């Protein structure tokens, strides 16, 4: 017996067919689908609890993306040989799905909801992550869970001047624009990606191309849902109990006070927060203790709505921001480099109440990160890690390891900077940048980009151009077409606003972006204005950074390791390593250098790392000796390795011995070699012959000694 699933198909612009099917797998989930493209298959399931938990006034949505190694016919690495905690790559895909879906659930839906997207089959050179949000949205569409979708995501890349939807992995490596775009039929929801210094207009073109492809995918989901009986009626729920009279009382008593605080323009975040809190508490004090406890949670919720409305109204009407700035004004900036004396590079970047302390550590190839995923594998020699401790916002929170937010913000800053990092032989190092956020009031990821640039230049890394980042916001009037675009947003402006649009780049173009939209109907006109304003802000920040350091230092710090590269012929790799690593270990032990050798493009590439030049030169000379080809008639300073009855074996180059025959030691007759030479002696010899068949070397000391004059007979 076989089950015939319900399915819907569509085609990508290059003719590849994508099918969404439901009704065959995981039927006890509230919604489940399998998305297929060629041999690539993703299964998405969603389940929502029947009721919301008490006192929960938000959506407890969890999204997980899991790649099964069996999907690629691979074993997981590690001791346990099974999938364990999510990789950074999987976390990043979770965030892409979550950020696209979350805004489209009803505001009053608070049931715990779990979305799981699993890669169950993958085709070589295919990026399955581009289909993950399509699968997630489809699972919601065929369920009875309330959802104002559909949405979908696509990857758009520009390869050789042409835009490609959902490009292959190899195509992505050739692209100068690579974006993930999420959208509904009508609106852009999210954008994230990296670029090679492209213009704002080029980025907008990529977004528009992506949206056209997404519209087709959204319609396919609508058509599929129409075939599923369960999806025709969404479940009824009541997760909020409201008191309209109380809501009205809260607004009447607190709106104007919140408005006045908003337009006062106080730059101190904690003062503003305590001022708003005082207004709320003052209202609560109008109730007796019993009633106050009864209405406290509702008042907090209603007051939050009033505060949000008052702040937004004040910005649009008064044209002034919470901290008193103009809409396009950047907060005061101060920077410092070389702050940490033992780091290989360091910087402090402070903008308003946001501060990042950034350090740079330089290592060798041994420090590269190995990537061993189900789909993506390889090595990384540039890493950027972002840490967000609770004290940065004056809070007490339990620290439970690296959060998904920290992974996401670090990845964005890494993508912003990696384009300007020198490539190949121009960068012998593995580079780790760490951004520790010490204060936070908005745009901490962008502070990491700015601080990262300064720290890299302080370390002497020859980046091609400085990079800065800025976060843009949006406040729009829901009842009119009025709006304001905000440069360098505060945390409150992010929380209360309609957009968080982070843009990074050099003086000449954009290198990365991340945009989350919290409102329907964001026009390309607003996007264009935001990008133009972002460019002006970015240039201002770059100019401020240049006052501290405008170019990479000419040399690395004294305490930084020195690395020099050597390239040798492939056939000498074994000789440098030696049997069981004996030779390379001896070189390292004798010189003190760290040596890494690997085969690249039919050559042996050697990295020699040490704290001083003399150590590096000693290791280089040793290796040069190993790979040198002995030349006939050349003179060498050799070492006597062993003595035999018919001569001595002399090492003229590392690992290369030649025979110094007893007859070639001197012009005079020698009966016992040990009368002239001892093991370990350093002697000059001339290479007089290389045996064509055996390659054996024949040496002469006699050839370097003047021939004695023959005595005349009387």
C-alpha cells in the first residue's frame, strides 16, 4: 500500500523544478511538508500547543534547522558519531527562518510553537538552506495554526554580471553579490548577505529580482493549501483577556507624559527608562493594593503600547529623537587603538552608549577552523566572534554559553570584514577577531565592524580598505503616509520601530547588510532613502575612525608571531617531512620554529612561524638544503657522517650524502682515513660527479687543495 501525497510544483527561472508535498510523512504534526528540488529534500514540521501558558503575553516560537549527515552519505565527526548540538551554520539558518516567520503570527497568539526543518537528502553542489524558509512557511500554510503568510526566501547572487536565483555552491564562490531575501507576496520581510563593494542601486536590483521569484513560491503555497482540508479553517484561540476600559484609562493618564519624555531628548538611556517606568508606576499607585495586583500585568502591557505610540508620534510630529538627535545625526564617536599591550592588535570603538573592545590574535595554519558539516566542509582562516555579556546593558542574567544572537551578530560582522582581508600568499595568518560588547544601546554589531577594522589595522593586517557599519531604523505613521528614517538607531528605536537595517561598507561600496522589517508595506522608495542615508552615515563614521588610525601599521607588533611562506616542488614534500615526521620534527626542535606544510596546486606550501627573524631564517636554510639539487663542480661545506675503509660519507646538504673516496681526500697517499678525518668534522668538498643511474654523489677534497710541486731530481 502506498500513500499518494498532495503536491504543488513550480519552476525556477533556470528551469529547475521544485515540488512541495504533504500528507505522506509526519502526519501527527499540525503541519508537515517535504520540499524537493532534484535530489535535495527538506522536511518541515510544525506543532503548536492547544493552549497558551498562563501569564505568557508573547509568542514562544522555537525554530530549528538540522542537517542529517546521512543526507549527504557522510558520517558525523567526533567521538559519538551522531548529530549533536547545532553548528554555527545551522544556527544561522534557524535565524533566517525565524526572522522571516515571526512577524506574521497574530499579535495575540501566544501558544508555544515549534518549527523543525530537517535536511533529509542533498545533491552535490546544491545549497539546501535557500529552500528552508519555503518548507517552514509551507508547513504552516497546510496546518490549522493561525499564520498571516505565506512567505518564502531565496538566495540571489550576481555571477558574471547576471542575477541567479538559488545558485549552486560553486556559483556563490564566483558571485560579487550574495543575498538571502525573505518576502511575502506584497512585501520584503528580511534581507541578509554580503557584497564586494557594490552600490546601493545594485543591491536594490538584487532585492527586486529576488522578490519576483518569491512571489511565484508564495502562490504555490497558496495553491497547495487550497487542496488541504485541514488548512481551510484555522483554529480558534483566546490567548489574551483584555479590559478595554482599563486600556483607555492607561492611555488617558500616561500618553501625554510619555510624549513629553520622548520629545525632551535626554541622551541617557537609563534616565529615560526610569522616567517612563515612573509614569507607569504612578498610574498603578492610583489603585488600592488588591486592585493593583489584579491589574498590574494588563497595565504593563497597555502602557508598553502607549509608550510605543507616544514615542513614534513625537518623532514624526516634533522631528526629534529620544536622545535629542536629528534623524540623520550620528552619535558622538571616540576610538582608541593599541589598548591591550599583549594582544596582537586591539581597539576600542565607542558610539554614544555603545562600546566594543576588539582584539586580534594571529596564528598559523594549525589554528584554522575545520568545517565538517553535512553539506559544507573546508577550513576558515578568518574568524570573528561577538560576545554580549549582560553587564553591557546593566542587567543580571545567567550566562549559558554562546547565544544564537551572538552567533548571528558575529557572522554579520565577519561577512562585513572578510572582503577586505588579504587573500592567499598576502596573508600567511589565521586571524581571530573578538568583539566584546562593554556597553550597548543599539548597533553593537556595527560597533564590532568599526572596532574590528581599527584592531586589524593596529595589528598590521594589510586590509584593502577600512570598513564601517551603521544601523538604520524606520518610524511610520500607520494612519498616513508619513515616516522618518533614522540613522544610527538606539536600542529603544529598534524595539519600538518598524525596521532594523544594518549596512556595512567602505567609502566605495557595500560589503554586507542585514535587514528585518516589522511592518507591512515597506516601499522601495523608503529602502532607497534608507540606503542613501546609510551611505552618508557610513562615510561620516569612516572619517571619524581615520582620525585615530587611517591605514594599517607598516609592521606587526613585536609580540606577534612572524610567518614566512616557502613554495617547494611537490616531490620534495616527503623529504621535508621525513619518515614518520622525523625530519620536520628535528627542524622544529633544533630551530624553535613552527612549520606547517601542505600540498596546494601540485606544490608544497610551507608556513614557517617564529617570534624572531633568525629562527625563521635558520629553518628556511635547513629546508632549502633539503630541497636543493646538488650541482656538479659546486663546492659545499659538508659534515663527515661516517668513515669506512675506502673513504668517508659526507653530508653536503640536509639528507644528501656523498662518497669522499680515500683517493680523493688528499694528493698524497693515505692509508688510514681516520688519520685525516674524524666523524663530525666540517670539511669543504667539491661535487665531481653524479651517477646517472643511481644518483650517488662523488666528492673530492683533493680538488680543492693545491697540488704540491714535484721536487726536481739532482
